[in-house]
């Protein structure tokens, strides 16, 4: 195994490098200490001379005249890829303001990207308040800080940890001023910021799916608002994802009280023909569905996808998809059953499968039927609404005369299970708690499943709705038979149980997320991207009174263009021109990521693209 390689930049008198080097095993770690000065600049400093001797005696490498903003120039290609880079108390010198020091940090972080190993770390120590993060005490105003996390984003880095910088723990370390001037500075309250690489936005592009329907192959492109969210397999057997863990724990407990029948879910694709036969109480959930066009697949299109095509076997455990034959379809199409350019939607809820389950010949009242799978629906951009999530659906049939007993038994068991899960990570004696409540709806038949949680930041939300209970449906085959359907959002449950504050984190491709979770155990989630900066941008536009304005579509376009980095859209104002009567709307968008480095320039570019997209797709005129 190759030894670890550490790089120290901006050293003054080399006291930190010498002290650190003496704690390392030269057989497993190689240290390279650098400074911007020339050897002659340090010749009169006896402390520096002594430290240089200590370094060389222990085999460390020392380099002079190294500019930390151009590190690639200082090292040959084979010498790069450092596992850790240290920069303690960077400063432009003299009375340089925050803008100059931000510029120094930005250039340094960009330079680090050229010499940092893939899993490497960048350690930057800053004096109290300079970083501008919530970890600083006291915290400076954002405009008066060095904005260290935003500067790191320019180099594709995220803040993964921060802790106090304790210079007393490093024997012999003496802080010196700019270019080794014999001036010390205060390190009380200083913080060490640890940065790591983040995934890039460029790696997420819409994929092409090839799906088999009957004897035919069709292709479709992943909706841009759902890039990276189709066919992830979080609930499949090899997965250790928290969504699977929470689902298995719920079902294991339910299995102790009810005979369970778990059913395999198909790929979440619904043909337009199959949606036309949904019961009326189910049709409204299709209003926010993502509709896609299926195209008959041909091998020529495969070369255009650059190897990103994914094959899917379309399994329908219930009814087979088909289009009704008609005069406009030729005999060959009628035999196959699916038109060459069929329209379909991504399943907005597992409730669309209910009718197939309860009308199956082998359906057994008293058994608890389980369906679990991903669902997709357009929604407004809010903290706890998501366009993609995993749903578990419980279906219980019973004789109407026994309805109250069956319903109460199911609700009691669910409350006990959910309360138990939501209190697993609470500290003993903390006095905190989470409680689940079934809230009766105005029709006095159905319920919402509400959670009041004190161990999770719910922002402005007092109670979080994680599911629903539907009891108002009557069997169309047997009026003496009743049903209860329980739908639960597994993503929200996982967030509450593990303390994951952002739903987007559940969908990250960053491998560090999965490393938080040990099979069979529930422990608090440790975030690997801390204090990501926010960037606000306003947009205003004139409406076309003939076309109208669809706010849901506006939010969906914002998701697409920003690659899910818009976390808030706030309506600011409505203006009507006194002469023309034309109406203008103004909104404020807030950009922030949870797992990637997002720079101010990237957010501005996304906002510029959004202006173009809303003009083209929503028929508005940006102001």
C-alpha cells in the first residue's frame, strides 16, 4: 500500500510542519512542507532554521517558492494527488480586506483541485469569525466574512467537518504573520475547516430507458425534473439504503399481528389506456403526473445515447397493459396491443394498483397486502414535498360488520410501530419525543398520519403528514366487503428516524451517504456537506393573459433547470400596468445544494437559463 502524502502550504517558520511530522510514521506517511519565500528570506530566522533541520532529519521534503494558488506548477504530474493539504491561517498580508482574502482562498481551492487525491482532504484553519459559517462564535455577517464554503465551491469542494483549532496540542507550533513576519496573531476561537471533493453537476444527465412491453421494445427519456431518480433500486434485495431498512422494520412488526402478502411492484410506468379505467376517487392523483412519450425502439437510436441506455423488463403483476383497438390502428398494431408512439405517465401513487389487487380471484380478506415502490408527481418546491419518493401501501379487506375492529387494530399497531421507530435515536433522559397521530378528515371516514417531532427541525411546519388512511371506498363487487388502504411516505419516515434534514440527500450518488448506515442499526445521520451557502435571485415577468400561468409548471421548470438546487420559491409581488392592464409577477428563488459544491457563478448561470426556459415554455415575457 502506497504511503499517505501530506502537503503543507503557506508555512511561515515551519513550526507546524516540524511538530506534525514528529507525530507521523515515515514508513506510512510522506510529508511535503512548502512556503512562498526563498531560502534567503528565512536565513536570519533561527527558529525556521531549526525547524527545517528537524524536518529533514525525519525525511520530510521541503520546497521553497511555492505559490499555493498555482500548485500544479510546483509538482510534476506523478508527484500530485496528495491525500491531505494544509493551509493554516491564510492571509494576503498587511491590511488586506475580506475581498482580497476571499480571492486568495478561491484561487487556492481551485489550485487544490489539480493536486488533491480523489478521496483527499483540504484543511484550512481560520481565525475566529473569518469563515462565515454557523460554527463561528460569534458569527460575522456574511458580507463581512471570508465566505470560505462559497470560495471552496469554486474548486469543487464541500465542507465536510469543522472543529476547533487547538495550537496547544501541537508542541512547538508558533503562529507567525504574513511572510514569516515576527508577529503573532490570536488563535483563540480559531476553527479548522475540512473540505472534500464533491460530485459534479455534469455527471447527472437524463438517461434513456428501453422498456419491453409485451413483445415490443420502446424507449423514453428520463424527465429532466427526475434526473437520477428512476430505477435506483433502493428497495431491492442488495440495498442497504435507509428507505429499505425502514420499510423492512415496519413490515416485520406488522407481520407479527397480521398475515402478510407482499406483492412485487412493476416499473412505475402507466399506459394512458390503463389510466382511463381508474376509479373516480383515484383519478385526481393523475393531475400532477409526469407524462412521457414512448417511442418504438430502433437500434440506430442506441448510438445517440453514449451508452446510457438502461433496459427494463416491464412486469405487470396485475393486469396487462393494452390499448383498445380502433379504426385508426392497423391490424399488426392491434395484434401487438401497443401503438408505436404510446403515451404513458410515471406512477404518481401506488393507489393506482388497488383495483387490480382487490379484484384478483385469490384476494383474501383479513390478510394484509403490501405494495412498496417509488412514485413520482409534480409538486411545489417546499421543504417536505418531493417529486419522487418511496411509498408503502397496505391493503386490508374485511366484512363491513367487522370494520371498526379491523380498522382500530391496524391503526393501533401502526402507531405503536411508528412511535417506536421515531424514538430510537433519542438520547435517554433528553425529554424529547415524537408522536404519531391519526387525524380524522372532514368526511369523517379517512385519516391523515401526522407526526409531531421534537428531535427534527421542521422549519415552519408544526406537524408533518407522512401518510393517509382511506376507509371510504366500497367494493364494487360485494357491498358487504370493506377495505382500508394505508399509504405511507417512506422517504419522510427515513428523514425523521435518522434526522436527515434534506430529502434530496436520500437520492445522492455520493458513496459517503451509504456509509452512514449499518444494516440492522439506527444511528443519527452524520452529514458530509456542512453549511452549504444560499444564493438568492429574483425573477419577474409579464403574463400572457390568453395563455394563463401555471405555477406548478413554473416550479417544475425551476427544478429541471437548477438540477434540484432551488430550495425555495417565494412570491414577492403582483403588479398590473395602469395603462395596458398587463400583469407582472415577481418571485424570489433560493439556490442551495445538500451534497454538491455550488458556486455563486453556477447559480447565476442557472438563473439566466431559467429566464430563457420560462419565456419559451410558460409563454411569459421576462422583465
